[in-house]
């Protein structure tokens, strides 16, 4: 693997986070720097409890760091007031988190259209995008189903379709393939990689799943709250 030259989509410097565990304070992320490139599919791997999800939540504007700076699209995320940070996330970021929550009363198609409408997309376009994204993740025949009628893996793919439909600058994914069988795991991995390539999104994915490794442009190894190794390859069009 050689060093990529694509511009940065997301950068963090000096990130730190500790949690109080009874009388002791546990340093979960320690003075961590990270750079994520436009169009790159970046995996963060490491043992359970090393701080991967905490790092992702800080990069995504969801968990406030104790110190450090996160910059996305030239915006210092944690300098924004809460409402402005929420609006920035809605406009520019997509999320695929473990156990992503779907609204119980909305059909699969409506879940996605709802988010797109919140972003200001006209109704007809939102519906078209929702249908197309569901077909992209192999759920063309599940569009009219309520969450209660979907399997865990299908719900996970609705969350993936929703993130894809937004066409965000950055997608954060936490174990996006955990509930998926081999075929659908491959499908989701390739869709995320395609999104990075075709629309220049930066995909940042925390995972234990080795099936994702062949799709990655960059693999960051994390241990004990720090990045201890990085493998990067040049980003070539697919
Ligand atoms: N809100 C919280 N309060 C207290 N401790 C927390 C909190 N969130 C995370 N931790 C602790 O921080 C450490 C890192 O958690 P984190 O979820 O970031 O790890 P991880 O690398 O993503 O683990 P896994 O691979 O098992 O999901 C763990 O010891 C966890 O218990």
C-alpha cells in the first residue's frame, strides 16, 4: 500500500475522552490524531473496548471530546452551537450504527423519504431516492414493510439505504455488517465502497468483520485509545 494524495474530508487532532468508572477515571481515547480522505473507505479495527465507538461518536459530533478538534468540510464541529452541529450532521453526515432505530409506524420506503424530506428534498424526489436506495441494498421487495415485519439484517440494510440516499460527505458506520449473512455483508460493503468512489464520500467504519478488509482503502489499527498503525493504499477508480 502507498500513501494516498486525495484531499482530507475529516480531520481530528488531539482527541481525548475519559469516562468516570466509580471512583476512577478511565482514559478511553488518548491524544488521538486521525485524517480521513475524500473518496476513501476507512476501517478502524481493534480489540473490544479499545475506544473505537467512542472515537466514532466524537468524530460524528455525537459525543463531546474532553479535548481536541474535529474538522469536517472546514468546519470545527465542536465549536458549533448544538443546533448548528445538529443541522451540519443532518446535511453532511450519514450514520449506520449498531441497532439503528427505525420509526415503528413508517414503512421502509417512508423511513428514508422522511429523512430526505427533513433535509428539504421535495416529496417526489425523496420518494424516488428512497426506492432506488432500497433496491441498491437488495430490499426492492421490502419497501412497503413496517419495521416489525423486517428481520434484523433487513432493518440494518434500511439504515444503510438511508445513509446512502442522503449522499452525505461523510458516512459513519459502526459494525454495519454485524447482522448480515455473507451475501448481504458483501453487498453492503461494496455499496459503501462504491459510494466513496462515485460520490467522493468519506466512509469511516468501525468493525471486527474481516470481510470488510478487501474493500478498504485505509485500515487504522486502534489499541488502548490510540491509533497504533495505519495501512493506506492509493485510491483508484473502480
Ligand atoms: N458512556 C460511557 N460511560 C462509561 N464508560 C463508557 C461509556 N462509553 C464507553 N465506555 C467505556 O469505554 C471503553 C471503550 O468503549 P467503546 O465502546 O468505545 O469500545 P469499542 O472499541 O468500540 O468496543 P467494542 O469493539 O466492544 O464495541 C469501554 O471500556 C466502555 O465500557
